[in-house]
């Protein structure tokens, strides 16, 4: 992935990535049958086709008619960024003369701003819990536990590391690294992701894949962030949301959702209709666990970090260790959760 310096722009309508995601699924099926012996999982198994290493960014901009449209950002040979309107299939829209429809970039990607780990405080105080205008008052993200940056440690690099997919190895939760400093915004983004209600019941290593039971809770939380009114969500939107959260595909989630939701006693909150290819998500889950992040360690490789935090409100769980990847799958989150260990 090629890194750019800019201010964070909204990415709530990134369903344009669905076509790219469908290509990725084939690689994930193969990944599920491979065995690793070193406690790590190759990113080629989960994101080789993929969005985590893609040289493409998607977002929304306002066109000349004042309408919000989905766009793909591209850099020309001189290093200047352009935004081109895309349709629901992720294809660039063309004019009658065959030229692509270019849209002005409101939050100019061509300036010298830096949105990473300098003094980028979280202005809305809710981490990654941004709500894009869903009119269902029962489907709102819970407030995130406030976080305080640790002043001891090395600052992280502004630029994202770029490596070959074949060399990308997801560390295990037992890995350790050099202590680093994350700013408040990044800490609250990660804390919000770790505070998904019910998540504390699930520990996993990346090589094990993501269970449908765990994914049902994440799907509800991610849906609350979507700019979709009502309780019906296209299947592609939810599948993509899960990919952004985990940085890998939740295999057969549509097929397994209803059984998993019943097992988790949230079938009244989330269920899937195969006939309509639509998820019905009626409300958000009440807040359960709270997370206070105490330590962040750099694990190197492809922008991996180990996050350790104290936990309250989750029955017997007092501690969480997460392996996260800093990426641009969703610029409001800025990270994917790659492995978890609750204790």
C-alpha cells in the first residue's frame, strides 16, 4: 500500500470495494486448509489479493452538483492526487466523451498535512464509533472509554511500511516488541474496536480464522457506523465491514450468521435473509466491557502492533492483548484487529 500524507476523510460508503473483496474470498478458502507451525499466519493467506496491501483508496467527496458520491483516489505520475467518481460496482464513471468524471477533493490530499501520530487529538471523543446518519435511534455506537497517551516510548513512523505480501506475517498474541507511543485518537479508535459488546468472549490467533459467533457482534457494531437508514443492510456492505474490521474475510458468514446469532442470543438483533440477500439489524448491543489501553508495542513487519489493556465489566476478564494492523481499509478506524487474547 502506498502511503499519502493528508487529513482523514470519511469512508462510510466504501461498498465499492465489494468486487475486489469477492476476488479475495478464493484465497481465503485456501488459507483455511493450510497449517502454520510458527504461531504466525501469512498475510498471503488472507489479504494477498487484497485490500490491506492495495495501492487504492476509496472515499466520498462532493461533486459539482453538491451531491456526495463515492470516489477512488489515484496518484498521477507527478505525485498529484485525483478523485474519480465510481458507481456501485466500483467502476469509474465516464463522461459521454469517454473521460473519467473527476471530483474535487475537499480535504486536499496534495497538501503537506500529516494525519498520523503527531498531535492529532480525537475531536469527537468517540474513537472509531462515528455514526454516519443512521436514523434508527436504537442502532447507535456506545461511547468509547477515554484513553490517555503514554509519554514513554518511541514515536511511531508517520508512513506505513510497504512489504511484499509473501513476506507479510501476522504475529501471535505472545509476540513482543519495542514500546511505542500512540496518540489519543489512535488509542480511542482501537479501544472502540475492542469494546464491541460481547467481543470479550472470544480469543483467537490469526491463523485460526474468525468465528461467525464473534463476527455477529462486530457486524452489529460496524452497521451502526454505516450511512444507511433503517434496519436493512445489503449483504455486501456487512461482509465488507467485517473484512475492514478483521483485515480478512469471515468465511461463509452469510450462511452461518443466523445459527451463530441464535447461539449468541442476539437473533432478534441480527439475522440474514438469503432470499433478499439482506441483513436485518434492529438495534445495537448495550455496552459490556470497557478497555483502558496501557501499552503499545511495535511488532514490525507489515505495520503490526501489540496492544495490551485492562478490562472491566466483562465478568472474569481483566486483561486483553490484541494484535492490530495499522492500515487504510477504513480510514475512520485506521486499524484491523488481527488476533485477540482475553484473560
